């Protein structure tokens, strides 16, 4: 990584791999830090990590200790004073936990050897190290080694993408590390493999996977130029001639792992760009109609950056290399001399026309093979589409559903849905490991699949137009296109297309009064640039977009707030409701303003939107009551109401349920009684806006730890019980039994808090629609509800969950404006929030309505 020259690179993390972590204590600065050498030049990005050996002392190890070798790529000496080597485990999310401050000088075009810890006493001693510290103790399978421009711990070192961190001079993420440059380097894979990770010629392209290769020639060299004693050339392992099916075997692990083999196949997919650095081959003539006794796959991945540029689709090849299981993917590692292009004719491969296999065992039979997927598929996850170019699919006509939306945690229904999700899930990938939110260069690459004209929405049917290869990487089964998918080649390479299921308005819910609930995703009129110390998430040009590390939770400045507001206004006005309960709107009192300041601003914007469309300015907002909780008992976000003046009118003041125990960690319910304009007492109804405690940030233990229903379930259950009592008191206060409990309850339909409400007699209106308001982890479910008391349910004509937010890619949010070279932002209703609104139609006719024949 050469951050000071402006070059940065990022990549995707590897999921689903169990990794070992090396833990160690930092060496005291006084022991390692010395005055600078006057003959050396100031530190710059000239020094790179050149070789890393992480298995010192283990079985088969040539050396007793681990080491990192640095290399000076310039013609002048460089001082290392003020730098450090640091290590963080593969799954580390905090600071590095091993720091070795550096001292001394690395010669021009020379080396510097840092000795680390040891796993055992196998091997011989290293050449005399320039520095020795047990604090450098990287794990053998996965981890991150950092060359830093400071002697102390890198607080806040990023995970995933590593960009613009000028404290980082170079970085090597390997194995399943969550921190790397572009993509992680291949690791030795365990402590028993005597291999080191080597850079060639000091070349740093900011791609760990390309810059580092594994070698059984371990060559530690110190600043004096003293290297290891020459090691004898390893005896070549004989290569057995085997078919691909014999290599794959009939289980999830190759029976030939660790052996050298020679095999033949037809090239079915090639990935010279994008980080895969390899190609798929399949036994000639296989595929097509699959025999009943088919037990082993005829396809296999060839990892070979040395030969990937030499092959093309349809080539008949012979390859020789080592068999391995790379985090679940059976593959051959082929060096430059391991490829032979064959001139002899061979029967071409035919795609296997199969429906999605329901189990891992059945999928293993097709790992690496060319497929023509049969049956229907539906988009179930698009969250990573704008970052990694991947789409979660569900086999069948529906997206996957949260198990606790179907059955109580631990019930037969819950486990049946869990098993169904596992059986139906597959990921459609883009043939690359590119992180499109990573480096500046990656942000300038148009996203695959998604364009402003072709939204890839959860619930959209997917139609396969080309063949794919069944791949397994990053812990997931994947359909891969036959080469890296780009905007330029999408017409021929993109394997699937998606139906556009958008609607411009909700379904007709009937009635003469409509009520709705809408989570407005941290609508703050107090922007980040108005607060001292507030930082910003920035776009690809470095412009601020959203606020962070401060009390403002929305837009960073007025320009971005206008973008956010435009989408919310478009959505609420198109919702065409008469009463809307709002969640996640700014509590302006927390910023020394009138409590309703942000609410009034949004109301004015809604009226301006109506006026621009030639309609009357009809919106008003419910004022905060005089009796308020103590400010320290309130959050920076609140619930609120807006309503149409010509449709309904308020009865009395709004009421806040000031239960400081149950709602100590959530927004307190807000109630308002309404009646139909010109209506009598029989048209009165109560709406209570709610926003229960979220499911995140779980305590490590206790009743509010995550026991299967998300964090804070016990707190939400207590809030539901308190809400029932509050609603009962409101019925007595307002002399009506018609009560609607609305809002974001942060609970799926079969979880404890919702059961409290339904057992109290409240009827879930959204449950009548068969739709869901939220999408998380590739599964749909509702967190947003309108519950009606029996009397309130009796006047309900219809309901709709309007899927305009949760099903859309996050790339469309105002908060992702200019994150990619493609401009996905539009001032429309799509992805105005992350929750979908729900709207219910009520039949509450007045005497005037009846006189005019209206219902």
C-alpha cells in the first residue's frame, strides 16, 4: 500500500472461515526505540513488506521463528525510526494487539529482518535479525501484518477496505483476514505448511492476492545482506494422472488433497481480472443430462495467476498442480510450467440443467461445473450489491423469510423455516472480489447488475440468460458468470436479468380516512456541519455526505439534507394518507431548539411538494404536549404525527407515555386522538406512535443478550406490556375503544413483544397483506406495524405495506450519493428510508358523507 502517493486499494473480507489468532503483548518503547540515523532519508512509502513467514517452529518448519522481511525499493537508505510492525488477528475489529517499534536503517535496495515468536522448536535459527520481538506472533492461517508510520498502536485501523489511512505504509492481509489491500493473499493455510508469502521484485500494486505468492523457498535476509543458508531444492512431487471426478471425490474434501496431479479438461470460465486469478475446467463431454448415479463433480477451479492469461473459454488443456481445499473450495494450484494447451479434439462441455440442490452434499456433486439453472429464483438480498456486486437469490417464487416472523423461536415452524432458508439460498456473484466501496479507483468502476434503469429489488424474479459455474468461496455457494462481469460486457456476460416490480403508489386500501406509519431514517435538520467536532462519511470525491461521531445522525450539511428530504417528501405525499406516525425524526429540543422544529420543517416541505404538484397545502403537525419528560430521559430521535387538516382534526393535546423504567432505552410512545373532519364522536380514534428498542448492540450476558430474538428482547417485551396499559388509559381518557398502535416495534411477528400485543387483543393489519416491511441478512420480515384494537379493526377496509425502501438497493439512498461513478440518486420515493411504510384505510363516514352517498 502506497498511501502517500495517493494509491489505495481495498477488497472483500472472507466469510465463514474459522481462523486462529496469535495474541501477544507490545514490547516497551524504551527497549526498541533509538535516535534517528543521520545518514538516512526520512521515512516514506519506499519500504514494503517483502516476505512473511508465519509458521516458525511448527512441524516441518525450516526455521524456529516467524519473521517479516522488509525491502527498500529505492536507491537511498531509509530510516525506520518512528515506524512499527503491527499485527491484528484475521477477525480483529479493534486495534492491533502486537506492536514492534522499529529502529535503524534499511540500506538502499536492501532488506531488514524482524524476528517474531515461535510455535515450537522445529527448524534452525534465522540469520541474525535486525530486531527480535515476541510481540510479532502472526497466526499461520490468517491475519494482518501492518507496516505503520508511527511507533504506537494504530487505533481505529479499518476492517475490510483500507483507504486513505496515511498511517499505513504497507499492509499484508492473508487467508481469511478482514483487512487487506484489494484482496487477501493466499496463506500457508495452517501451521504445518512450511511456506512463506513472498513479494516479487518489491513490486506493490496494492493487491495482496496478486503481489504475494506462496513459496517453499523461505529466504530471510537481514540489513547486512546475510541471508539463509541455501536450502536444497525440494524433490519434485510426482504427479498422478487423475480425472477431475477423482480429484473432487464424493465428499466435501478431496481424497487427493496434498498430492500433485495431472488432469485434463475444457476451460469453462476464465477470471484474469478481478482477483480470482484462475479458471474453471471440466471433463470433456460431461454435463447435460445428469445420470441418476452422478456422485462426483466433473469441474474444478484452477488457481493460477501464472497461466490465467494463456487460456480462453473452450480451450482443451492439461494442467499439473497441487490439490488443496481452500476454505471449502477444491482447487488445483498450477505454476507457469503446469499448463499445456492441447491440440487434440475433445467433446465440448454441456451445461447441467438442474434445479437448485437442497443440501450441501448435493451441491458438492456439481461444485465447479457449468450449469443452466432450472426453476424459478427470486432476489432475497441486495445489501452487498453496491459493495461486492453480489445478489442473494432464493430458489422459488418468494424471498427468504425471517424464521421468527413465521414461528416462535425454537418452535417446529421456526426450525422448518430455518432449514428451508438454508436449502433455498444461493448467491449470484460478479466473477470478482472487487470492493466497489474500497479504493478511489474501485469507486470509479460502474457497479455490475444495478443501474438507475434496472433496479434489482428484493422480491424480483430472476431470469437466467446465460450459463453459470457453481462456485464456493467466502463461505457461500455462488453462481459465477463465465468471466468478470462489467458494465462494458454486461450484454453478453451478465447471467441473469430481473423484473422491475416497482409501483408508484400503494394499493388502494379503501375507506374515507387513511392512517400510516413511516420510519424516516434519521431525518435531522441539525446537520453535522453545525456541531463542533462532528465528522463526516464522504463520497468518492471526499465531499461530506452524512454525519458521524456526533449527536447529529442524519445529513452532514444542507445540500445532503435537501437530498434526503426530497425523497421523504416524495414518499409521504405519494402515500396519500391522512394521518402519518413518524419515527426517527429529530428531537430538536436536544439541540436547544423548539422540540418540534424539525417536524415543522418537514411539514412545510411536504406542503411545498403538494403546491409544486398543483395541490392544496394540506399538511399540519401535532404539537408536542406541555407535559414532557425530562430532556435527559429522551433520545435525539423521537416519534411524531403529521395529518391532513381537511380530513381529520385533533381532539385534545398529544400525550407522551412517560414510563421511565420500561422505556429507559427507547423512545416513549406518543398518543393523539383524532376524529374525522365534520364527524361526530363515533368517528374518534386514537393513534399511538412507537419506536421500541433496537435489536443491535447486545449485552454479553443476561436477559437482554441475544437468545434468538435479537438483543434487548426482554426490554422490548416490557415495553409492549407498558404500551398495552398506556393504550387502555388512553381509551378511558378519550372515550373511544378504537386504538391503533403504530410504528417501528423492532420485533418480528412471532417474537415475544408482538405476542404481548396480540394476546392483548390487538390485530396486526400488515399481517393481512402477506408483505413485509424490512430486510435483514437476506431475509424479509416486518418490524413496522399498525395494530388495531377489536373496535378499530372493525372499521378497517384494507391495508398495504408499500415496498419502496427495504427492497431497494442501499446505493439509492441519499447517504450513498456519489459513492459510485454511476449516479443512483433520484429525488423520488425509492429508498427514502430502510423501512417500508404501512397504510390502512378506515371506514369512518360522517353524516355529511352519508348524505352525499359516500362511504
